């Protein structure tokens, strides 16, 4: 993930949520909440523990919300789901 912003104030105006949903779209768990205050100077790796959902059908959702003034970019690349045995 790489977060870049043009926001000028130290206020979380723009947000990105990472969530686990059931097959019908109901929220099961929030995995992460990021904002324009979490800028990075390049890509950083994020890891989430999904062991509680082993054997279940789930959806992962990236839900972004931004205000109308300044932009924030949430660049997500190489999403991978792996299971350890």
C-alpha cells in the first residue's frame, strides 16, 4: 500500500477501510483504517490475520471516502490471500 495526499491540515479528512464481509455483504470485521494522516514514502506491506474465517466464504472490501477539497491516493497493489497449513 502507498498513501499520498495533498491535504494541508493535520486532520483525517480522507479514509480507507479494509473490511471482511460475508457473501451477502454484511460486515464481519474491520481489518484496518487509514487516512491522509498515514502517508508513506513508498509502498509498505500490510498483513492481516484471517484465521477466524478459515473454511468460510468471505469478501475483502477496500472502502474509500474522500472530501471534495484535496485528494488522497491509496494505491493498493499485489493483494494476496495465503493460508498456512
